[in-house]
């Protein structure tokens, strides 16, 4: 298996015609994997770091490619008993995903879901403090990624947090074993492997960061086979650990 270059094959979930009941089961598998492997915790920890570094009373946090909204519900639950007020917005292009997200988030009035193309947003009309992109960037090609990264940095006043997969043969084969035990749907098993092949080497992310010199960049590897890339849009510093 040649992982020198990113995979260009589409995932089954990218088909907008996937039935909503099927999509609901696939999201259940994805969320279970994230809970077991601590994927969302990586994002929450980095949100807390940005909030500590840039203190204020209220934050607007936007999740790009929010899916069924699990990331935003975890953030809402985390900050429920804090003195910090957060406004959470989930953006996605899949109507069925958004329908599921709204259904699961009825007890979270601080979350709003919108069908929106990130590239169509106007920075003058739409601003947020922190922008999240969790397991979404690998769905896009190397040609598309610089375009929406530039948009991210224009929209986020404090910073951008990208949490995505490492392209790794070890991760690929470990996921095969993990999915045989913990994942039920064929789509989640198939797309999980495609996602890893579409993921990133650290050098890929560093290359993308070179075009965003107006932001500070920190790129770290995290278990399980994730990279977290934090862009501070108001600082000029680079750290690739």
C-alpha cells in the first residue's frame, strides 16, 4: 500500500443520497469510535487553551462540517457549569446530517445548525472567535484545502483548530482490527479506511501552513493517530512538535 500521496477516492458518506436512517447508524459508529479513542477530547483541550490565552466573557465557536453535531454537544456539556458563555454554530451541506443534528440537540439551546458552504461566507458578515474543523479536511483535495484554510483564518478572530487523521500504515491496519470489533456499519468500516488513506503527513500540514504566514501555527501529533493544528490568527509564531 503506497501512502506517500493522499488518496483521492470519495467516501460513501460523501454521497448526499445516503438515507437518513443509514446515516444515523453511521454517525453512531463514528461517535463511538471518537469516544473510545478520545478524538473529540483533543479538540476540547485546545479550545480551552485558546480561551485561557484570549480571555473574554463570551465566545462564538463554529464547527465546519459538523455532521450530527456531536462535537458541539460535547463542548456545550463541558462549558455548561462554567462562567464562560458560548454560542455554538454547526455548518454542514448535508441536509440529512443537519436533521439528525437538530434532533439530537433539542436539549442544547446554545447550538444552532445551518446549511452553509464555508466558501460562500462573507467575513464582513460572518465572524466567529474560534473555528473548528474536525475530521473534515481530509475530504478535500490538496488543491481545495488552501482555499478554505484562507477562508478559515479570515473568519476566526482568535484561532482555528483542525483535528484530522494521520496517514499511516499502522493506523490503517489497527483500524481494521478495531472496526471488526467496535463498528457495525459497512459504510463506517469502509470510510474509516479511506479516511486514513486521505489523511495527512506532518509535512503536508507544514506545507499548507506556509501560505498562511499571517497566523501562528502549532502542529502536534496526538493519540490515536491524529494531528491537531492550531492557528492563532492574531499571533506570529510557529511550532511543529
